[in-house]
C-alpha cells in the first residue's frame, strides 16, 4: 500500500514538515516523488524510517577538577625537632602524590579547615586545610 505525506505523518504521529525533512534526507525507505507528490510505501501498516546519524563528534572536553591541596602540621616532625634540637619544616602541603614541606604557608582565596578524628588522612593527620588554589610554601 502507498500513501501520501499527510497520511504517513498521521500514522507516524509527526508533523508533515518533519516528514518532508526526512523524505528530502532520503531516510524514508522506498519513498519516491512523482511530480510534486511524495509516495510512501507502508510495511506492516507503517513507513520505515532509517535511523539518522548524530552529526560530528564534539570537540570539547569536560574540564578536569584541579587537584586538592591539603595542608597539615606534621606532629612527627615536631617531636623529631624537639628530640634532636633541629629546625626541620613541620608544615606539609600535599598535592596528589607529592609533599612539600615548609615553615610558612600562604593560602590565597578560599580554603576550609577539616577535622575528622574518625577518618584521618593516610599520614595520620586528623586536622587539615583543603584548598583548590595554588599554595605558596616559604622554606
């Protein structure tokens, strides 16, 4: 059975304008044009519409979240300084897998102080400062 665009659009429950776009893109199987009229064959009572492509792949990427910097006071170093009369830096700044030690730390912008006695850091710290900004360590 062959129908026109109005009847095919009603069967597919889409507008005739959308059906004409699909027809001009060649996505309606077996459809052909005679004069100004499209003739659309029905298969099991419906026209067959080919699946479209989604266009080019996006060229953007989601930005990575910056690594959190964790600043804490190393109590082991404090005890070591007292025991051996040394002046080793006791403030630790952790970024990913790297540690930087210093006597003074400047934190520009926002930061937060975290106290978790039930869930300490792997190094054992129970109180620390977290920030997403760059941290300046003065040695």
